[in-house]
DNA sequence: GTCTATATTTTGATAGAC
DNA sequence: GTCTATCAAAATATAGAC
C-alpha cells in the first residue's frame, strides 16, 4: 500500500517531494524578494534550503519554473484576511466587510510581511523587461485586480456612495497604482511611509458616506 | 595649445572622450530601460555603441559607475517641460503654470518617451534590493519628490484650493505613488492605461476650484 | 583612446553513480 | 531522491600592445 500510489498527493511516496518543494519555494521566495529574480542564483537558494543544486533542479527543472511556483504560492498565504474582521461594525447591508475597509486592513497587515511586498514590487517591475518569465503572470494579475476593484466601485456607486464624477474603472486602476507605488516608497523608508494611511485617504476621497454630498446615481 | 589643456571640458583633447561617454550612456540607458540593470551586460552595451568592452571600461571603470551616469543623465532630458505651456490660460496669480497642470502635461509627454518611464520603473524597484548600487539614488529621489510636491500642495492650500481634510505631505507621497504605479501598469498595457488621465482624476479630487466646496484655510 | 587577449567567477544545466 | 563532478556559456575585470 505504501508503494506506487499514483494518486497520493499529501502523503505516500510523494510526501517527501512535496515537502522538499515547499521548502525550496520558501527559500526562493525569500531570495527573490530581497534580490529580485535575475540576481538570485539557484545555487544559493539550494544552499539556503540545505540541499544540493542538482537536487533543487530535480524538483524544479528550470529557474523559470521555480519563479512561477513562487508567484503562485501566494494563494496559500494566509494572514491579512482576518484582520479586517475587526472593523466589521459599520458593515452595510450588502457585504460583511466593506471592500475598502478590507483593503486598508490588508495593506496594514502586509507591513508585517515585508517579503511579500518586496516580492511583488520587485518582480512586477522586473516583469516588464524583455523576455522576463514573469511577464504573463503580472499582465494577468493587473487585469484581474482592475476588474475586481472596478466591480467593487460599481457596487459602491449603486449604493450611492461613490463621489460624483468618479469613474469606477479609473478608480480601480488608480487604487492599484497607488497601493503598489506607496508600498515601494515604504520599502525605501519604512519609518516614514504608511501605506494603509495613504490608501485610507484616497478611499475617503472617492467614497462618501451614504447620505452626503454629491454622489452619482 | 592643443596639447595638455587640463581645463578643457567641451572640446580639446577631451572632446572625443565626452562624445564617447555620451554615446555609451545612450546605449546603456536603452538597455537598462528594457532589461533592467542586472540583466544588462557591458559587452552588449559596448557592442551596441560600436566599441569594444575594454574601451567602454576605459570610460566607465565599473558597471555601477555607468548606472549612476545613466540615472543622472535625465537632468539633460528636455521635452515634457514646454508641453505644459499650452494650458497656461488659467494660470493663477502665483505661478505661470499651475503645478498640477504641469504634472499632467508631463505625464502625457512621458508616454512619448517610453524608455524614460521604463528606466525609472524598473530601476526604482530593482534599487530596493540588497546592495543595489542605485539604492541611494532612489532614496534621495523619493525624498526630493515628496518634499517638492508637499510644498506645492501647501501653496495650493494657502490659495484655499485644497480640499478639506487633505494633508499636503500625504497627498505628495500619494501622487508620487499613483504616478509611478500607473506608469507601470501602462508599460504592461499601453493601449488600455492612460497615466495622465489617472493623475488628472486624482488631482481633481484633491484640488477644488477656488471658491467651491469645503477647502482648508 | 582603442584594441586583443586573458584571468577569474559565476551562472544554469547535464551526466551518471548510489 | 540525492549526491559529486563537470560542462558550456556568460559575466566583470585586468594586462599590455599600439
């Protein structure tokens, strides 16, 4: 029973492999975060993981494959999701937690995971360079983020809380841009920049309290 | 008279040197813009400039020295400055061209110089990585940009045109962040993102017409 | 100022034993 | 699955002729 179980994912003959992969991705994540993709070497990642270069390459056939594994790893990343629950008091009729409050809470929580911010800040900019293996990933990611936030701002507008003259799609692209830009500044000067505050200030400009000054229909 | 003129800067024995340096920086600028710093090689830059690697290294002793030369080259960059003059009609009593109009005009003009945007987008993110030679440069650059825009927003507030509740320093950091972030999105999707429009939309939220709704004293 | 030639490291990748 | 050994290519940098 313990030999040749092709469907085994979490245990069995592939258990060690899965654990190794996780371990390698952990170290790659750390190194890509602090040095970027190009300047990171597989040798060093392997060394940090306590294995040989060849062993690493047995699990990830190429450097590019490892990068993609790191980028998609974030789906596992917990944290930052529960932190928003605290501010759920002013939840409106629709969502348990208003998306803007959730966004600010996530930005605040991210500051406690500097690696994650650095990873995306560094790689998303690197990804725009010629032939970078992460290009497609970030292209899709931006599309997805903009689409998601556009829908959120449209919902806000339906609730009559979007400031007059604000275009949901424009606000979506802007909030993504502001978020990423302020995080980069934060990486340079963590003691002077507060990403969550900047996001909060922007959202306060765009979203008005339900029965307040000019909001679109 | 043509031998050993130590003070000669623009001509004389150093004329060729200056011309070569300019030529090398041109190619390095192009390559750093499209590939980033790490992935660019001195050999290729030299090749693009039509000279040997050793010749390049005779003019720039190290790759880092070349990077700094490229980063500081932008001071020579013309363009984008005059484009703002068109909108000078609604110039107020203080400046010939309102700073926000100038900012939007520059963003629009920048779209015609993709290399410049790419250079700063890619390198400013790369610069946050460990031991990157451009780190100090960008640290100072962000400080300078924030300080400059903070002063501008304070001036706007003195004119009673700053929306109530807006903090000049926060707005300064935010506008820098928004600008840089939206430019990165533009690099990924030039046909869908319009950096100048996003900047304009943000400034319209922050700056109100002189005798309008709630503005700070 | 410009070149050829070379030194020294480091890279990602492969071969093959165990 | 993990290792040692090696490869082939590319990097920055240096030495020295002209």
